[in-house]
C-alpha cells in the first residue's frame, strides 16, 4: 500500500496549551492575591526578628520591636508589606507635620495630591499645631510643664454643673481650654496655669518622700469670667506604642476582666466606659483616652485633631467655634461644603500609623532584682488592674493584630483612684475614675523623652510618686508597697523600668 500521501499524525497540542493557560491564570491569580488581598494580613515576605527571640522579651508578640535607638516608641512593626509601609509612612509624615492656619483654599480646586500633602487647616483656636508637638517621639511630652510656662503637650479641661445632675462646659467656653490662636484678632480662650504644693510624707521604715499636689487656674479668660465652681483637670499626652493591639482586644475580654474583679478582696471593681461610636451611633466600650472616652483609633485620631488642633475631618466636619466666638467663626477656613481640613485618606493614614506602632521589648529579664520586683508586683496586688497578659481577639481588620499574646499591664477599665486624683466627670466616668494606663514601654521614657513624669497630669516626677498617688481601689496595694523594705521597693521599681 502506498503511504506517501498519508498525512503525518497530529501532535496533541490541546493539552500543552491548556497547561500553559492554567499556569498563566495561576500566576495572574497569585499576582492579584498578592497585590489586592495578601498584604492586608499585615505580613510581608521577610523574616520576623521575634521568631528567634527569647519569648520573655516579647511584650507584644510579633509586634515587638528590638530597636535600641532614641525613638523606641515610634517604630513600625517588623516585616510589613509595602502597602502598609506606605500607609504607615504617610501617617508618620502627617503625625510629625506642624500644620499652618487655614488660608481659605478650596480643596476642590487643588491639584491631585495637594490636599493630602498641604499642611494647612489649623483651627483658629487650638492647643497644638501638630500631633508630634504633644507626643514627642511618639511618647509623652518633650518637656514637663513648669509653672509660668505656656502649656505644651498638656491642657486643661473644665466642667460646671448643668443643673440636671450632670456636667457641661462653662458658658462661652469649650470643655477643653484652647489656649492658642492661629488667626489675627481671634482671642485664645485663656492661659492655663498649674501651681504645685509639696505634700511631705514618709514610709513606715522612716524614709521620707514628697508629693506635689496640683492646683489649676486660668489667666486672661477670653470669653467672659469663668464660674468659681468650675472643675478643672489637666491632661498630658501618653505614649502611643501598641495602640493597635489594645484596639484589637475584644469586648468579651474586657467584660470578663470586669466580671472577674467583682467581690475582689482588695476592693478592686473595674468597669468599662460605654461610649457612643461617632460613626455607627452604637454603644460600645471605650478603650482610648485617659478616661476611655474613645472607642477606636480612627475616632481617637480624628478627635485629637479636632479638639487639640481645631481641624475638621469626615468624623468632625463642623468647625468648633462657639456662637459667642464671633472672631473665630469669621477666621479663614479651608474648602466649602463637603470638604474638611483632614481628608478621608489622611485620617486612614493616621489610623494605620497608630495601629502598627510596635512595642519595645522587655529588658533586663535575667536581673535578679527585676525578677524579685516582678514577684513583689504581683504580691502587692498591682496585677489585679495592671493585668500582665491578654490575648487579642480574631476580628480586627488587620489580621496581623489578631490572636496576639500581649503584655500591656492594663485592663483598659475605669477604676476609682480616690479623691487625691479626682478630676472632672467625663461621660460615664466619674471624677475619680481613670482608665488603667498600659505600663509597657514606660521604662524607656527617660531615654526617649528625657524626663520621668507620669500620671494623667504630670504630677508624679517618677514611678515611685506615681504609685504613692494611688488611692481608692488601689489603696491596699499602695499600702503593701509602702510597707515593703526599702530594697524591695527598689526591686519593684526596677521591674517597672524593665517593662
């Protein structure tokens, strides 16, 4: 049979073509996953230093930083994907930017990108021109307040009885005394002054100490006399490290802590501060601010910009000038309807920046004095409120913050600290109630901020004075501290400096 005209057999091309197509689709799918979704976990493709570290050093799980420089509170979490690195850097830039007074510019007519980068919008009345002016190096204030100086990083809040069993701002004034003006002809609300009186005392073993008790007054009130019955309190900027992890603590966790403290033999009885979410309108637990007034970091960032800097945002779109502050209302403002001093993109960048600030690692963990101090801390009952270990829940939008074992030494609950620390009522928080401040990082305050003032109003000049101001629910723990031997008190303080 002649086969010369028989066509050659066809090669099976369909299978290789389908394989190539499947590979291309897989590569495309992986690329889309990497660029659109995977980065939202909060992890990049690099190594995590925490993976090889002594677990005792990990204050905040893999959100712990081992940075040894002079900015221990301003470090991003290690191994972030580039998308979060950019958001963090954008937020960092905004945080450190000193804003200028509004010029009357309309954001709608700006070139693309201008609104996000132009440092304008400082309110006619304000306390600070930038976040970093109060939170120096993302920690506390740059320098403690001295009587007679202008307040920086600390301000006064004021209340008077409203006649209905509650409290309100003094007539003609904001709750927060805005002591600076950015526009010509706009009077500041006044200049807050803190005077100190030394209160001597001694430990049972005879060692003497002195505490300073603050008293408040306002010079040059700009909008009429302040009532004699005005209640004042000072508030100083706290450290910011680890705030994203605190945000990731679940409601059930905080409620369980409050439940566990009921009938505590020392009289500990912490409770959450229930607040209204400014965006959802829902009643939620407050976690941030010194009396736990803010529910999440987005609200905290927008609220600080509004109250401290006089800057509007999508959460606070209305200017804060009161009806009697006519010069304030007439001062130049940026933009028209629908435009605010801070854009949605800026608020998001600031929020992500706060969420991804790492926490400094523990130090000196093998020092015998530190180890003894840790035991004494627990024996004194301090850990009842300053809870050493918590676990974040699994619902935070940034997956990196989920299910982290952390050591903030806080329960984020309100506690009655006694009449010596009484301030003003704030929401559901009474005058004597304060949120338990996290202790992590406090031992690096001197290194970062060049001082050791503590408590909400800077009255404590060191950690020992901070302990001695504890009263109310903490009175028994304070008494146990006072009754320790001098070397044991020193060991407990060494432990606090190691956190």
